[in-house]
C-alpha cells in the first residue's frame, strides 16, 4: 500500500538556510498529519514513486510542453521533443482507456479539469460563432463551480442554463427537452456538460438519457462535454461503462491524473474528438505552428510523470485501483446504511458515499464539527434546500481500518447506537 512519504526524507532542501528548512519541514509534517490515516472529503491520494521519479528526471531540465502534441507531428529537432512525445503517447493511450480509437481524438495535459472545462466551453463558443449562432451551455444543478467561473471568464452572460435534478440527483429529462426547444427557437448551439462523479455528492450523470433527448433535436447543433476529473480513471473500469466510441455526441472528456492515479498536481488532461478544438493561435515555437490551449507554457515534466504512471500501472493496475476504491466505498456504505441507519447517496460506480441529512436536523452541526478535520464539509444542491450532504471519498491508499474510524466518527457525532444485527 503506497502511503505518504516520510516528510524528513521527502524534502531534500540541500543548502537552504536553517530557517527555511525548518519552516518547510514543519509545514510538510502538518499537511501529512491531516492527510494520513483517514477518509477525506477530497479526492486526494499520495503520488506513486514512479511518478515522483519521472518528475525528478525531467524537472531539472525545465521542459516546456506548450500547445497540443499529436502523435507523428512532434518536430524531430525540437529540444523538448522527448517530453512532447511522451505527452502525445499518454493522451493517445488515455483515449483508448476511455474506449475510443486514438486516431479519432487528440488532447493535452493541463492544470486540471477546471482548465479543461473552461477550454471545452471556449471551443464550443468558437464553434457556435463560426456557425453564426450564440452558445447555450446546459448542465445539471450539480455541475462543478468551474462552469460558472468559465461563464464569467468567457463573457457568456445569460448562456448558462442549470437544470433541476431529482432525488437521485439526475437531471430532469423534461427540463432538458424544454431547454433544447428554446435553443432551437433562439438559434443557439448547445453544449451539455455532464459529470462523472461530482465533488460535492459523488453523482454520476447518466449520459444515455441526455443523448436520447439530444437526438430528438437534430436541428440544434449540440454535443456533450464530460467532466470526469474524478471518475475518468475509475468509472471506465467498472461495470456499465459504455465506450466513448459508442457515444457520438460526446465531444470531449476531462480526466485528472492527480486524483486517483497517483500523479502529483497539476496533471489534468483534456481529450477530445478531432475538430472539437475549433481554435488555434499561430505560434512559431510550437511544432504544429498552433496553440489551442488556454495557458500556453506547461511543464513537460508532468508528461513524463503521467506517461510513466500509465505505463507502470497499465489498464490492469488502473482497474485494480478503481475497483478497490469502489469496494471500500461499498464497505463504508454498508456500515452507514445498515449499522447507523443513515440515508446515503452512493451511485454504484462511484468511490463516494455522501451522507444525506435533513437541513433542519440538529445533527448537521455536530457532524460538520466532527468531520471538519477530515475536510468533509456539508454541501447542498440547488433546488433541494431541505437536504445536506457530507461526501466521503474512498481512495487507493485508504484502508478498511480508516473506513471503520470514519464510521465511528459519524456515530460519535450522531450519538447513534449500533443498529446492525449480526
């Protein structure tokens, strides 16, 4: 089991002044204390040794992987050719993990899925503009806050339509149908943003019903962007995943390698069907001559870390990590539901168990105080003011003992007796 590295060994500060060394080591120890030995309300996991080694191999060279690097177009004379080639290979292999042919897609590494979501919306606006249309962004009320951030950054005031969700936190089909009909009348192109494991509740948006409704409106240019920051390296390795190749409406997917896969931050990835990028700024320093990305310059060392992790784990290793997370979550779910008689939101292919309490329950405050050291904070969903959620993530480094300690923390806060009958 990979745990957090010993802070005294993980930080070789060389000849730094004593005050610098002490301050950094104290800070690292404090972070380690809060991360180790508990379930958390955040999808964090310690980096794998192979990822750290790859970073250490390339960081002293400070390679720049600006732009998008496709297999076959990395210039032979580019000084950073090796890291750009590693990025192209990592992107291609991730596309295949998601169930699509690498020849039909491209992608790039970025700072994380917030950037990926912003980029997908930026490109969608460019596509709409090229068609003489305005853009409509449609998303369930559970969508990540980065979408509203993107609306502000891109000047898309009035373009975002958040749709209500039911008790299972699935989008209302009728509301989506109505939104598409309105978009047709307003001559708008549509980008639907779905999520594979939301941060606040662990929700997985069902794509098939969304696709069926999009198909009812063939005269509305539309597509789906999937925010799979958490679920991109988990859901495809569980039962029920439909390969990307079988979803023609799915234009792009974000995946964060710095969440479940064990790559240090920041290691997000945006993969997309060829042509979805719809933008390219001429830049002489990039082998393709175009930069389609938001940030431009990016560390090529991250490409080495992602590539090394992917090749070391392979599909089998990623599958094992994903299924172990789900198994731990199922153990947690059983205890919360059967032992403590709690209502829990927990989709089958998710690694999250979100305790659902009534907002008027006095236990909400006690549970919030008890779980605050684990960064498990109360959250709510628009349109459901009576419900409060406490999400706990089961990650690859967590153990059954940690699940047990979390359950006892919840029991203590709720003053709940043991209810399970053996």
